[in-house]
C-alpha cells in the first residue's frame, strides 16, 4: 500500500483549516513542502505543543513527504518566540541530518497576524503570491498543518484519525490543551478546564476566525482547534455578527477612508482585496460599486479590517463575506489572477499579535495552556461531514458493535473516511451523524 492509500484509508484531512482531504492534496509533485506550525490565531497552543512534544516524529514524517512529493525544499515554519519548539525541531533536524541527510529548513516568523495564513506563509518563504482562486500548488508549493503531519505519521503506521487535540482557554479556571475522542461534546472540554468564569458565550476555533456557539453539546470534529469562553458583553462577540444596524451604520458613518484596504494582508500581496468598496456596495445596496469583483474571492476572513483597521468600529470583514456570498449565488467564480505586484512595504503593514490582542481586550486571556493529557468519553456523536465535500456514508447500523479505529463511514466523491473514536455500540445513525455509546 502506498503513502496516498494509507492517508486515504486513515481519513486524514487538514487539521488546521477547512478539512481538505489530505490524500488529494498530496497526490502531486511540488517544488516546496511547507509545514505550517505558526498557529495563525492568538490564544491557541495546539501546534506549539505538538512541535515541542513530537519534534523527531514530525521531522521523520516531513522527510518522507518531501521524498514523496519530489520536493527540492522542505520547510517547517513556526513563530520565533516558540523557543522550546524551535529548539526541539533544530535538535531533531540535526539528528536526522547526521543519520540520513534530511536537509529540512526551520523558518522562524515574526509574531504578527495573520502570520499563519497559508498564502501569507507561502509569500513569506518563497516571495510568490498564490493567485485569486488558486492554491499553493499553483506556485509550486504544498502546505500542511503540523497537526496534519502528525496524523499522517499515524496513518503511515496504520492508525486512523480518531482523536483531536484542542486548546480550551479564555475566561476559564485553568486554560488547558487536551486530547479527546472525535465526537466528544464541547461541555467535556470546558469541564477539563475547570469551567467558565462568569456568564460566557463560546467561540469554536480562534478569537478572530472562529464561530460563536452557545451549544456545548456540539461535538469535537477533525478540524476543531480551540474552544474559548468569552464573557457576555465583550466587544469581540458583537464584532463577529453583522446586523441590519451595521448596514445602516455603514451608510451613515463609513467615510471611504480605505484604511481597511490599506491594512489588508491579501491586498498587500497584490490580490486587489478592497473591503472599503464592499462597505460602499453594502451601504448603497448596489453590488456594482464593488468594482473589480475578482479580488473579493481572495478575502480569507482574517477579520483584520474589522478588528483592527476600522477607526469607526464598523465591520468591513463582514461586508466582504456578504459580497462573496452574493457573487457565488449569482454563479460568479474567481479567475486565477495576481492583479498587482506585491507591495514593497508589505512588512510595515503587518500588525503585531501582541498589539492586536491588546486592542481586542484579550491580553488577559493570553495564558499558557499546558498539555493536560487525554480525556475519555463514554458517549460520542461523530459528524459525517468534517471535511470539504459531501457527508460520508455510514457503513454501520444501529446496534453494531465497534472497536476504536473501525471504519464507520466512507466518502461518496470528495470526502474522507470516518472511524469510530471509542469502542462501544452504535445507538443512532442519521444523515448527519453517528452516535456511539462507549
């Protein structure tokens, strides 16, 4: 069985993003293989801890993947202040070089937001801009999250994806990073962190690109990286939601200063992302005012225009998402294009993460979240769609006895295999999930 078949069988998907099936991403030749350990979002610690604790395994797997891709370079990227992780990786690379000549590079990034954005990372390492509507392979690169690389390591040893490591932080008694079976309810993670402090709403993911939920029965998925408790009334929560009132404010207040566009990381790379025009179109209820719409598709929803750039407290990032959805409804698709050369002063436009979290009043939550081991679950609800593509099709029925690691659903077209995350009995099978009582 070759590498791609092992990865496919194990159900590996991108652990740090939208869940693109990894077997499809790696079924190619690439010039440069980049491992993303930068952890784009503040407050999260999953990838940092993964590199600290598993550096030799990561390096060994990167060496295998570099050879598989036929890559000339393999680069592991992380932030410069991840000193313990950087030291562990350097030592692992040195050992590998002595034993077999791995020639793996370590790239240390400054701490700015969004340093871990895939396209920013490609540009920072190669000087190449991924075109609108394109992927890193268009400029000779493949990028995988460091947690995905560890799942690949498991897959090469015959172990499927059954667990997920998650940082639980924010307004909790003891911030912690823990591993649990996929399908574990968020409430169990919160309990492992000692519970919330005060009346909170929750963000699944990071503070900027994560989504709000009050449903703690939601299950952990293959892509869940964080659970943050945010006190109700915190300004961050209001800025994550676009209301009719925000549209009226855009009409009355937006001065078209274009500071949101000037601060946009993707615009600085030459992709013509112009949030101020999205604000103009939204305020006027006239999408023709978007101008060249192609750049809208390069918005990565980092939220920097909303959370940092706008001096009036408006939500240009939400206006961009609204414009993108409207274009997609009209059947408009992106054209692969880099509109302009990258800004020569791109580095001066970068926002230090420390300054950003201070502006958002999150500095008090930026605490260590040490590894807290493994929490088991006696009951899991495993979603059938944890990846790009359609939901997977169940291969078990109510009453089936399963052992952790058993295949319980297979993709139809684009998708990924799904495996039992605990041993027990299947008690429910629907179009959207499988429930197992341990």
